[in-house]
């Protein structure tokens, strides 16, 4: 399994069984994402000194994005563990070639290598997986063509006979016959192919939301907003800060009348203090 392979290559220790994909995904999701400065420092150490521990840290911090990308390829019927494993190979290749002097984040650079490895795996396995995924389908795949007497579609009687001989359902015979009769198309056609051929499997890979670069950018924006909010709150007076937190930043929110009784002022005055504090927060965060 993927967890076992990565544990061997990176020295990771899993809380659950090493062979469990769920425990692997849970474990890598807990590894913190590197800041830009830390990422650059590690990349410089690896390129200039050959520091393998620095490379290991870069790989570990990006394993979660491999899982994110791999999910975009599940529609092809391939095992999630295999997709992640191939993506991890692409990630390690990207770390080896990453140059921090270019000025881009590793995740933006690595996504192309990760997808390239997964694409190559899908290319090798997609047709087989699409045609025969279960034991009965594989049995049909290897026997149906030999049992057909010509290139025409099977009659109702022939379909029933094939199902009885192979011990499968009639609907499975019909489905396999349709699959075997389907025309193969190029997985990733050249730009000069005709319009019909351009509708290939590659047109549907990956999912539109499988871009980890956007996820990193969103996470950094949220962290920056949180930091600026804490700084701005610290610049308010104690009463305004307390009213804001108890009105908006706790699960058990206080009412205007509860705060009015506590501070010995009217509920309308509490609302004014709250409104003024919110306006000050906006100005401080914008600054």
C-alpha cells in the first residue's frame, strides 16, 4: 500500500495500520504546510549541500496535495492508493528539480510532475480497467470474443447461452459486448486531431477543483487575516474588545441586555460600543 511505501521512504510513523489508506491520508493531513521562507531555506540547503533531510521535509509537507490531486482521477476506476503512490513519485521528482531562485512556490511547480506521473499510470491501465474490473467481467472479456461466431451483435438466444455457459448475468454479457464494441480513442490527442477525436479522456482530467496551489494561497490568506485580526483586537480598549469577543467570537454569545447589566450601561450604549469597535477593526485591518 501507499502508506507502507511512503513510511519506508520517509521514515514516517502511522498511528493506525501501516497498510491503511485512511490512516495515511489522516496522517499526512496533519503535517503542517511550509511557509514560503521555510520552503526556500530547505530548497537552498538541498540544492547547495545535498541535505536529504531538507528534501524529506519538503516532500512530507506536500503529501496532502498529492492526495488532493489524486482524488480528481477517481472517475477512471483506478485504486486511490495507486494514484497517490504514483503522485508521490512525481512529487519526489519535483523536489529534486525545484529551484527556489525562480520565485515560484514548490506546490505550483510540483503539480505538473504529480499529474504527469498519474497520467502515465492512467495511460497504462485505463483501458484494461474500463473493460474488466470484476472477476466476472474479466471472464467475459477473455471468452466472449471466442464464443461469438461473427462480428454482428449477439441475438437474444446467443446472449442467454453465453450467460449460462459462463455463469454470469445476461446484463453483464450485454454490457461487456457494448464495451468490446466501443472504439478506442487517444488518451491525449495532438492539437491537430479532428474535432471528434479531441473529446478524449484527457479532456476530463483532472477535476476542476484539484489545484493545490489555490488551496495554499487560500490557507495563507486565512492565516494572514487571522493574524491581522488578533493584532487589531489588541489595539482596542479592554471594554470594546471584551464586548466584541463575547458578541461574535464565542459559541455562547452574550446578548446586548446581558452585557448592559454587566457594565451598568444601557443596551443601546452596548450596541454603539460594538458598532464603533467593528468600524475600528475594519480600519486597523485595512491599514
